[in-house]
């Protein structure tokens, strides 16, 4: 399973708490790590390029497997009856478009 505990380090709440990204991780003013800045597309890229995991298996580990383990039968697969939450990535794993519930939510990223 691929997961990320990425935090909204650019949010107003994070700014009020003094959260900054330093050495690749969100940190509190005292230097304590406060989550991660790992995005899911980067997690997929990491396991494909660094660990030689097949792209199909990496995407399954980021989508269908966690949904199944959480009992979320309406997501994680591209089939009739699922939510149609989709992400289009280019060959370098950069997010190009995002759909939520079948509706385009982000284009030209």
C-alpha cells in the first residue's frame, strides 16, 4: 500500500503555527517533523523508478488496495458504480488533470 501523510503546509493554519518546509519535510518552529510533503504521484514515481515496481502494481497500491482495506467499495477502480475520482499523469508522473466524481476539478497543472 502506498500512503502519504502529507500536510497542507501552505495553509493559513500551518502558517499560524509556524510550519515551514525544511530539509524536505514540514517542521514546527523547534524543528520537529510535522508530517510529510510527499505527494501520491511522487510516491508512485519513487516505487516505480527506485524500487523497480511495475507501474500497474504501484497504481494499484495507491488506489484499489487501500480502498479495499478501508471497505470503500465505491472507489479505487475504474468501473461502473465507482466515484470516478481520477488523476492523469504525464510520463514523468506530473499531475496533468484531476477529476472528482467524474467532474474535471483541475486542468493544466
